[in-house]
């Protein structure tokens, strides 16, 4: 966390939690979730009903719970979705801005620095060189948001991996979605669809952010 600009702390409050470094958190054990799931709608409700989000997976309650982990720290809640071995994964993180003075950094500048931090975390977790393919601002229900797409290549015998980062500023709350898309082999048609946002995993990741509602 020391490498992050102090003004970026609310935007990247939980990045150290992604790979088990830094802050202490309370994690779900043996798929016993802190939040709850409605299998009929695919909706996840966070602990203390702080927010709801539509999950990118479906099935029975047991099937959905087998793919979900959630965690809570001071000022942050996170939900991780694993769709299978070497398959797409999704992570939603909600951070609460506790100090308004830390919000002086313009959203675009803070977002780019935050995405760069997540990029370095991805580089630590997976082998290969990471290249940014797209950075794009947009609005989400009138709130500033941004998307960044990164491509990670590990070698000739390994397909590329794509990381999609979405961040939306809801005032005193921030929503972040990380979509991880590994491919078996290079496929420029799929890559174009990922960049355009029409690939199913990309659409599911963005849909998570769009479905995020606060109580």
C-alpha cells in the first residue's frame, strides 16, 4: 500500500487483499458465505445488506455457492466468482470513502493509477508481459466510470490472458470489477470481441457493475 498515492487509498483500499498480502480480512470458510444468494434471481446480497449484485453464474444454491467466496474488511467488501479451472473469473470490490479530503484527485487520473496498480498485481499473480489494449471512460447511471483492457502473454505454448478492470464512482462508494479471461490459444476474433465488450465474459463483468445497487 505504500506505493499507492495517499489520495488513491479509497480507490485501491483492498488491492493488497487480492493475493493475500497486507491487511487482515474475514474470509468465508468452506464456502460459508458472509452474504446471501437468491438462486432464483442469481442475486447476491452483501452482509448487513449493504449492496446487491447480480452474479455471472446460475444454478442451484449449492452450485452457485461452490463458485463464490466473499470477504469483509474495514471499508471494503469483496465477492469472487470462479467458473472453473482455467476458466473466467470475476471479482467485485466495493470500497467506502471514509475521508472526503482524499477525493481531491481527478477521477480519470486516480483511475489510471489504480488500474496500473491492479495491473502490477495481475503481473505478480500470472506469468507473462502485460500490455494495455484499451482505456475508456463512460458513465454509469450518471456516475463517472472507466474501463481498461489488458492482454497478458506468457509464451508460445500458452494462450493469452485478458484482464478487464471496471471502476465506477458512486460518491462515497466505489465499485470495482475485475474480469479475468484466459484463452487456450491466440484468437484475434475473440480479442476484438473482448475489446469491443461483446465477448460473453466481458458482457457478464460489465453487467455485474451495472447491477450493483446500494441499500
